[in-house]
């Protein structure tokens, strides 16, 4: 961990990189409002000739991710493209059109979740007739706890149903509150002995989509920087892809006054490393 650097701003290291893969929730907004300094930093990086592809574990396609930006105050100047776990999940679902799918979603009315599979001509069914489980999240993120789903998930494990986890994140911060995500249910499913397919971070499918979108800017991967707030997804995923990584402290973890010591301990707790760390993304 002795190599971890603490730049004062992105401008100090921007010249080393042609492209950035930047997490969304916890880095450029918190679900309630944009982080203006972070948005300015990415805008300035692009003005200097760099390319930015946002990379998020949101279980919806790109269009639904960016639809939230204007109300939150995230300007269009922040990014060139955006890739979501929802995009990568749709690619997995396309390969399983012949299967009957049991849905477990974040919205019991399916009004938001439908974008994940809209237009794919999938067949949905009850757990006892399904071939696969599509886990989008908890039905009630505000009141439910993942442990409440253990008995509900057990029959899927017993029947050998693979789970497609549309959002590998276990929690996300909305304003000042942490909410549970699909990754927490996937962890239980694996603990019960079930198989889980993860299209999103920290797994490779979503990174490959980003590199495709970046085009020529991704030719030299040593000049790509990944930015995120999660050791378990952002830092781990970037490390597994052999990419440099910048941890920012504006997301899942609330840091105190000794940021350097806290980040060092936090990364060690996860068995992860970072190239850089900043209290928040700024230019």
C-alpha cells in the first residue's frame, strides 16, 4: 500500500491518461444531487482531449441512467458515453431467450425494471417453472432486509437455477441513507450454494463494453484510469482488468479527518489496492 498516491486533484495526473472509466453513483452524484466538483473535473478532462465513459452497476440500460442526470444537475459535458450493468445484463438475457425466467425486482409494479428486458421477447414464469432467476433488487429497498429473502431464494438453489444478478452492488447511498441492492441477494444465493452470473462490476463483461465504446482511446490500456467509491466493485474490477484506479471518498464509506489512514485500512480490509485516492473527485 506504500505506492498509494494522494493527488490534490485530477489535474495533477490527467496527463497520464487518454480515457477515464468513471463510476456514477457516489462519484458524480448521490442519487439526490450532483457533485459539482466531480462534474467539473470530468468536463475539464474532456476539454483537454480525454474521453470519459461512465460505468455503473445500475440495473437499467444507459438511457434510463442518463435520464436522471439533468434533474440531479449532472451536465452533458461530463461524459462521452455510458455503460451500465443493465446494458451488460441485456446481452446475457439475449443469449437465454429460450429460457423461462423468474423475476425478482426492485419495483413490484415492474414499471422501472421493465426497461431492463423491454423488447427482448423473454418468457417469464413462476419459480417452480423457471429455468433462470433474474435478480434486479429487493422489492422494497426502503424497508426490506436481504436476510428476509433467504427462504424465498432456497427453492431456486434447490432446483439448480442460475441467478443473473443485474446489479452486483450490495448497497448504494441515496442522499445520506444506504439502501440494499441485488448484490446482497446474490451473496445469499451463493452462500446457499447457488450459481450467480454477474454482468456488472467487478466482472469483465461490463469493462469490455466500455472499451468497445471508447474505441481508439482504449488502445493503450495503461493510459486508462478507473474512478470509483467501492473497493469491492470499482477497485477490484479495475485491478482485475489491469487498469489504474482512483478511489474517491464520496460514496459508500463516510470518512473522517484522517483520510489517508482510513483509505489504507479500508483497501486492506477488502484485500484491494488503488493507484490514487482523493476525498472527492475534483480538478
